[in-house]
């Protein structure tokens, strides 16, 4: 799993050859979800409200970087780490 960031025990990844729309995969403890990059909607899975808040705050700060990593993943190029939420 190509991990691009990790903060407060939350793991963020983008998979190569994934389906549209552009999204990230989030893991926290036993929870998992896919979240759309453009509108921050949950596509699949479940996260606690606290984790959703932290992840969507981070995504809002790094939207352009996330879209660039998505493009890189679709082109099978290396992904770049993104600064975690502090």
C-alpha cells in the first residue's frame, strides 16, 4: 500500500491503478474508508467523526498535492509524501 502520510495513528494511502473518482484510502485502528479528494465525501467504509474531521482538515490543506499524487499513481509514477497534520 503506497502510504503518503501518517498522523495521530491515521494512515493515508493512494493505490496504483485505482478507480475514479480520485480518492484516498484511510486506515485507523480497525476502521477503513475511501474519501474523494475533490468533495471530501466518503465513498466507502466508516470512520469515527473525530477521524473524519482530522482527515478532511488535512485533505483541505493538501488538495493540490493529493491530486498530483493521484495523477502520479494512475501513470505508475512515484508518489510523494505529504506533510502530516500537526
